[in-house]
């Protein structure tokens, strides 16, 4: 039991910022762990981080992320980390209003260096195949919900609170509660953990970040 709880806690913490299925006024996932496809309209977000060679770097990153099989193929990891470090060095605060509008919405993790996520992506969970890592965030109510989905309708979810730090486009988070969903049965778990992610790039389709444990992440809209 202790090992199971440790695995779940590590997984939930690791997936804290893969965002899916959110609207400004609430969250939602379809039954069967299929994500609700909610996208913000393309707007000035696409220009917030543009310029200075960022567009070419982002395109290269997204192309490499698509080839990585959600991070399981690691041959391009060093190049991707260097590109993200370069984006981070050129990052400028965009202000609270713009940050909330840009980050709020639906996100799915495309690539990560996080060991816990990669372990579940490779090995599944108690015999069930990994489906996706995702979650929801409401930047206007300072709340979020994460989900790690596996086959046969099984999932692990966690809810919590967020705080925005506009000095470095950072979103801090802290979990309040976790639960396992198995065959229509929900099992709550005590859970307390937290961290942050620096959003080094955001547009209407993709988001790139580095978290408090030094792991790199690339997301897409569902």
C-alpha cells in the first residue's frame, strides 16, 4: 500500500501542469477519460513571445516533441532542452492579465523529461495501458484539476489551488485532494504537494515550460 501511494503521489506531482478540459467558468472531461476539446480563439497570444528567433525555435521544438512518443524517445532531449533554455533566457514578463488569458484553457502533455510520467507512459499502471496525462486549470478562479488516464476507464485525478507570479510568468500550485477512479468506483487519497512552472512560451496552440524540479515540458491544445 505504501508503495502504491508513493507511485500515485509521484505521478500526480509530475503531471501538475499538463492542462486539459477547462473553460473560464469551470472544468470538464468526457466519460471514458476522453478529453473535452476546448480551445481558446487564436489571438494576440501568438505574438506575445514572438520575435528574436523564437518562432523558429518553437517550430523545431514542436516537431521534435511530435517525434518523441511523449518523451519515450530521448535521442533529441539535449537539443530540446537547449532550445527551451534559450527561450527561457529571452523570456520577458507579459503581465497578469495576458498570462491568465494565455495559460487558461485545455492542455495535453506532448513531451517531458519527468521520470515518473515516463515510467507510467512506458509501463502503464497495474496492468492498464497509459492513455494521456492532462489536467485543467482555471486562471480566473485559481483552481486546477489534473488527470492521468489509463485504459479501461481508469484514472488518477487531483484538485488544487494555483497562484500567479507575473515576474517570471510563473504559476505555482498546491494539491488539495487526490482520487483513483476504477470501474466507476472513486477512492480518495490524502495528498499534499506543490511546486511551480515557468511558462517560457505560450501561443494559441502550444505551451513550453520548466518546472520547480527542473523538468522540461511541452504541451499542446487538445
